């Protein structure tokens, strides 16, 4: 009888006690590699490819692009008579409008003047005189002049002046504050404080005096943000309706007042927006309500916003350019061909007065000893 040869079967690794531990460690290692790749490689790639951040679209500023010198276009408005101290100007066509003059008691900003840039002559608009303390803000269209006749203690009256008939109509009595008035087509526009923490955005048809409330802000930073207007369009800032708990996120509301839009269009810039301006196709705004300067952003035809400059104090849109004041100088960024130009002379300290479709006006405050304002402007064809 043959003895069977005993066979020694090689033991399986899975049967050993350390195998589950090894598999667990391997699984954890693979999972870590996947998570690391997802966070640091895949997601950033997708964001860069399909969802670029605002910071990825920064346009050249005066330190990042050659600066064009347009200071030769600068002209000065020769202020005469009682126009030693004037209000912020408004440019329309060849004319520059501003509040100025003095009454019998010596109060400034008593009337509204118009300076023609072709004839270099300044005239007083007939019939407009301050009934309160001074004319604090104005806006002008081809048909009307809308102005706020303010009281030093707060409040006042908003009036409309028909440029053809020279008739003056009271639009609204204001109880608190000093609102800035604007014109959008046939409408007067202003933001008014109606309570301790309540602001309302109003539009009123100038001829019919039909009043509409566009927005109500309760204890909101957007209630201090000025609306922008251009012809028949108005744009304003509101909290992002999808992120109401996050005060750092805002949206732009855009409404055409010519009847073509039943509801405002909403533009989501994915950032804080403040005091937007418009020229009908482009919109600009700043990312802070601080007075010491903020980041300035631009969107053209609803595209993603692009950062134009930091430390901006004031700004406005022309037909094809964005003008702004920064560091005491006046700049114009021509966004269609990506050009940056300086308008004010080097060595002057200025602040922006207004921006029109084809021009910019500003105050030169370099000489603090002068008793008369210095108003300058440039026409950008």
C-alpha cells in the first residue's frame, strides 16, 4: 500500500490577519488621492474653463497699460459774476449746466446757468430761482431741467422746468435729506429717505406726475446706492434675491421706461454692487460704499464684469468710454479698443463733476487759496 504523499497547500493572503488592514489603508490612500485631485486640479480647471472669476478678467489700469495723453483737450469754463461757488455740472451737447449765482443775502447756488462750449458764453436760465436755501442737484434733458431746491435743515422741493414753455412745476416735497435727482426719458428719478432706516426709489412722469415706487430698502446698504439713468433706462442695485442672507452680494436691476419691459431685467455680477451707472449698453459700478475709493467694474452688453481700477472716487459712462477720478487725476478708459487716457494735467488735484455721452467735466481744486471754483472739461469725440 502506497503511502499518500501529503501535499502542503500554499496559504491565501486574504486569509491572513493583516490583509483587511492593508486593504483599508490602500482604500484610504486612493480616496485621498482622488479628493486631492478633485480639490486642487479638477475643480480649479473647471472653474477656470467655464466659470472664470472676476479677478481673472482684470483690464489694464494706468499702471498696466500705456497711458494716452489727452490733456490737450482740456478747456476751462470762465466763471464770472456771482458764480464763485457752483454745483456739480451736467453736460448735454455743447452746453454745460450748473447751479450758481448768489441771492440778495449772499447765498450761493441760487440759479441755474448754462455755458456753451462753442461760444464760451455763460447765461442764466430764465425763471429758475431757489425758493429755499440753494439748488443742490440738477439734471437736464432736451425737454426738461429737473432740480432739487434744498433747505439747509434738510428736505426741500423737486421741480421740473419745461425748456420750451419755461413753465416750472413742483413734482414732490421732500421731508428728509437731500436726494440727488436724475432724468430718464420722460421721468424724474430719485432715491428718498422716508423713515429712519427706510429708503424708496421713485420714478415720476414729469408731465402727468404719475408716481411709481420701484424699490423699497429697509436698513439696507443698497438704499444708499444712487441709481443710474440714460435716456429711457434706469439701473439700480439690490440684494441678490438668491442670497438674501449675504449682504456682500448684489444684483443690478435694469428697466427701460419706454414700455418695452414689463419687469426689470436682473444682472448677476456675483459681487457687491454700489451706485451703478449706464449708457444703455454698458454698466459700471463700484464694489464698496466707502468714500476713500473702491474697485471699479464694467460690463458691456451683459458680459461678465471686468475690473478697471482700484481706489476710484467717482465715475461715469460716455458713449464708448468710462471716465473716473483716481488719485486726484481724471482718467478715461475707452473700452471698445482697450485704451486708457489721462485727461487732467499732471500736478493738478481734481475731482469729477460729470460725464456725458461725449465729454467729461471736473473741478480743479489744486489751489486751496482761490475763492472761485475752477471748472474744466474735455470733449472726447
